[in-house]
C-alpha cells in the first residue's frame, strides 16, 4: 500500500521556486534529477536567509549524505512550485529534512522526499556538533 500524499499543513516552511525550461526532459515533465535541486535550494536558502550559512566562511557546513524522493504527479515548465520543508530528526551532528513539492496552490504534494545533512568542519571534513544557533533555528522546523 502506498503512503498518502503529504499536504501543506504537515510542513513548517514553504518556498516558491519557478521551474526552468531546462528542468523539463524529453517526456515533457520535470526530470527527476531536478527535484533534488529544488530540495537543496529550499534548505540552503532557508539557512542562508537566516544568517546560519555563509557558503564561503562558515566553519561548520552541512554535507548531504542521504537523499530520496517519491513521485506522485507530473510537474512541468512553466509551473511555479512550492517546496515545503520540515525537520524530521535532529541529532548531534546531523539533521534529516522532510520535503515536498507542490504545484502552486495544490493541496497535495506532487512529490515528497528527504535528505540528511551531516555537519562537518569545513577544513577537516570531520563531523562536528550542529552549531547552537543552527540547532535553535532547526528546532523551529519540527512539526509535532
């Protein structure tokens, strides 16, 4: 049995992302690889906008170590998508995000997925605890 499609109320944050001509594949819909780019954009933009990630200077950075996606309905250019975000699990040095892609205004997700960031030292690439300000902000993305 397939899990039900996620709905908007199951997420803490939402970001509009326009599709691009290059996102479509030869079948006329957004290629599956583009979905991961939408997920990555939503998470990293959320962190950057809150001053929690400086892509050139932050001493601790989150590296993606695991990702997955389930597809429910086709999306295509020129749609605007809404990427929904929440934190599913917050560990010492890792965070698992749940994400969903919605066609603009649609109540059910066209796709849903996850990815895991492990925080590492920028130089050594060894795991480090999630910085306190980042952890505090990520806690606001936890949906009960």
